[in-house]
């Protein structure tokens, strides 16, 4: 491996294929029993980073075999010239660089990861990052790797799987059960204009990440333009966003549940956030909305077989709701943070 890996400035089709070879091999090794993401899905994440800059590294062996990959996500304009909300920030207002590193299973424990991390850390510091954050699967070599290199665990999540054919009968019947004072609506893509403001308010009601996760409260900018950017990013990747929302008799949007439909033909979808605004909780709206979302998925997308989602371990309410829906634990992940030394 080169002593100083160089960024991959303009990935070619062959580079993308090599990147996928590393990712798919690591995925199959670290997540046995789970379907490996498609080449199209991996490529989409590299070519459509969503309003953020990405610095990429692809490492090869002397025989030109791909052995490791790394990405560093940064604000679009650089740390010094970024606009508040463009990227995660640490508790002191500095930019938090988000890293993803993968070493091919056949090339682990040979020093590749350590030298690659040193390169990524140096690049992040040069960009003005105050912290690095990254997430790994519990029980894999990545967890021990970060823990012994100055990274500290700050957030644990449980990933869950729901087989759509196993949705409990009471849940399948729930969309037809009246909830006095409320009704359901649905849309694809960005929220319709009349509901955009209420949808943004519901987004802001989501429980914030704990401060020790390295992200400052309010670091994520949820406004109308950001909501549209998120939907546009999904469309550029070939994916689709489907949202079911609860409306109060006043016309106010008081909750929502969103799922990402894959554009690569995969048979699994990803459930994103579920939220109910304060003042309307305790009426079973989260379960009601998600049950309607499941009904629409099975009716309009018969090729889908399962739904995945991730829930912070301290969100006991949502874990309870998902258990009632039929979700079962799939794996756990740990988010780590590392504070960089300032120059």
C-alpha cells in the first residue's frame, strides 16, 4: 500500500467496480445472512452525496487488487465557508467530518486500516474539522479498531427487519380503524406545498441526538429547502420517498412516517423517521401511520419482501411500536466520535 494514499479525484467505471468489490466482500463477511447491496446502490452513494462534498480513497495492492476504501463527507463549501446547517457540527460549532472506512476481509490486520485512517484524519484536520464521526456494526473488527484509536462510543442503534408477509393480522386491519379527530394522507417525494410547513415542524419534533454524539442541537437544518433537497437527492439516486401523514381536524399535520423505496430493484425498503408532534402523542398515531404505510407498500409494490429501520436504543417508545408491528432485531451499530487536535 502506498505510504500516503491519494484521494480518488475522478472515479472511473473500473474504480467504481473495484470499490464495489471491497464493499460487497466486507458486507458479506460482516453481515452474514443479509442481502448484499447492489452495485447500483453503492455507486449512487458515491456519485450523489447530497449537498455535501466527499473525498474518496481507493487503495490497491501491488498486484492492483482493491483492498480498502474510505470516504470523508464534508460541507459543500468547506469548513471555513460553510453555511450553518450545511453539515453536522460539534458542540463547539466546528465541523464534524463523517467517515466510512472498509478494508477487504482478506487484507485486514495488516496495517492497512491504520495507515488509511491516518490519511483521512490528516485530510479532515486540513479541512477544519474538529471531530470525526463514524458508525460500525457491533461485534465486527471495525468496533475494536476504532475503540483502540481514540474513538469513543456515543450512540447505539438497533437495526430491525420486518418481513412484509409476517405483518400481524391486527396491524394489517389497523388502517381501517377510526381515530376520531384525525385522518391519514400520503404522498411521494417532497411534501405538498400546503403541508410543507407542518411536515417541517414535525421533523423538528424528532428527538435530538445526545450532545455527546458530537453533533450540536439544531445542527441539521430542517426547513422547506432542505426537505426538497432530500427528496431530490433520492430521485437522483433513482429511489423514491413515500410518506404517510396524520392530519388533525384543524388541517394541521401532526405526524408522519416515511419509507425509502429502492431504485435498484432490491426487495427491501428502508423506513426513515416516524414522528408525532407534542400535544398529539398518546393517541396511537405512530402505529396507525406505519400500518397504513405497510398497507400501501404491499398493495403497490408486491416485489418488496421486507422493511429495514434503525432505532436509537434509548428510544423505548419507538422500539415498542416496532415490536407491535412485527419488527425483529437484525443487528446493532455503534456511532463513534473522535476529537481532532487543533493546530
